[in-house]
C-alpha cells in the first residue's frame, strides 16, 4: 500500500500548476460577526455544481480570518466580477481587509449585498459545508439570481489578473 503522507510533494509547484487553469473572479459577501456589518472576500474557487436543485460551491482557506464567519453564515451572496473590478478584487484579497465600506453595492433579498456592476449575482442559502484538507467547501443553494450588467469578465491566470482574449 502506498503511504501518501510520506511521498515527496512540491506544494509550491502544485500551486503553480493549478494556476495554469484560468478562472473568473468573484466576491463573496456575508453578514459579519457581532456588530460588524457585511464583509467580503475575493475568491476564484467558485464553481457551478447542479442545475436542479440549483447549487454552487466555493472554498475558503481554514487559515483565513474570515473562515469562521463565512462558514457560520446562513446566507452568502456571490458577485461575478467584471474586468473593471480589478481594484475591488485587490482590496478584498488583502489580509484583514474585509469591510465593504466605500464600495458601491446593490441590495439583495437575502441580505448580504452584491457588488454593483457585477456580471451576475447569486443569492445563496448555505446548504452544506464539507471539510476538505486545508479548506472548507461551502455549497450554496441559489435562491435568487440577477445580472446587473453585461461586459467582459475579470480573469485570473498564473497568479495575475488578465482579460478575456476575444476573437
Ligand atoms: C484571485 C484570487 C482568488 C482567491 N481565491 C480564494 C479562494 O477561493 N479561497 C480563499 O480562501 N482565498 C482566496 N483568495 C485569498 C483571499 O482573497 C484573501 O487574500 C485571504 O483570505 C486573506 O486572508 P484573511 O481572510 O485572513 O484576511 C484569493 C485571492 C485572489 C487574489
């Protein structure tokens, strides 16, 4: 039997290899703990899961200061970022930079606001949390969605922001 835990494995090279997969970028928002208002985090692990029932997922690092708040939140909102959202994405990827103060937001029915000018917004009720190594996978049931604007998406590839190459 192979002892997987004692095989040499280059985590840095693994991360770089994963970065060869280009993704879009989303911001996930949820109610903050205690008296703090809503918070956000930049995420590229977002994926669609199921059409019926409508399910999506994203994963949060257990080491994130925002981990327990997002895992404990009964609802979260996912905003798909446009190419014009690079500054917002940078800000909400900053260590400890969780607040939505000063950002232009759109109200939602479930509560956590969306980012204005997003390409699509999914209002989710937390359906399941799965422990997965150093991340927690949050599966959300989409209760509402809307598309605030059309346009080009923000792309993340090999550790850098990029645009979508058009024919
Ligand atoms: C493009 C991009 C995608 C990211 N995707 C994720 C993600 O899917 N899950 C995650 O936990 N952190 C992700 N991060 C990191 C977080 O945005 C953030 O930097 C980190 O949680 C900061 O730590 P803190 O939450 O303790 O302040 C991503 C960062 C960038 C720039």
